[in-house]
C-alpha cells in the first residue's frame, strides 16, 4: 500500500510534495487550534469567525483586483534566426491573403478532388 502511495506522488511532482506537507501539518494545526479555543473560552467562536471573515474578504479583494487588472506579458523576446527564416519561407510560399480566406474553387470550376488525403491545395 505504501509503495503505491509513494509511486503516485512521484508522478505528481511538486504538487504531491505540497500535499504531503499539508497533510502532515494539518494535525498539529488542529491540535493547536483546539488548545487555543479552550484557552479563549467563550471568545473563541467570534474570534475565529472574525479571523476567517477577514481572510475571506482579503482573498476576495485580491481576486477582484487581479481579475480587473490582469498582468501584462511585457515585451516578447526577439525571434531566433531559425524562427525568422521559417517565417520568411512560409510568407514567400503563400500568396497575399490566401492564408486568411480558404478557397474551395475558382471561376473555371470546382477545386480538384483530394482523394481523402486532406484539404485541397488551394487552402
């Protein structure tokens, strides 16, 4: 059983490590919270509720801020020589505008059949 458990987390990468860490720290946090609640007595409920309301409000405010103001990617790095040559070759092969609007035929007649090997050459 433990071998299968360990193999599963090897495949998960960093997220598996984070999950195991959270699982291990959960019990001590719960025990500490129980001791704190016992020490605070009747103030524990309102104090914990207030704490979680503040955490919820801060998380919601952060979410709304990032939703309304997404991060910009910034300037992209320049293309390598290989990428530039491939782009130039692709532009030289295609007539202007042919990549934007696929044609299915011409005034002389319909496009030639492709025998099931993909789209016609005019695309």
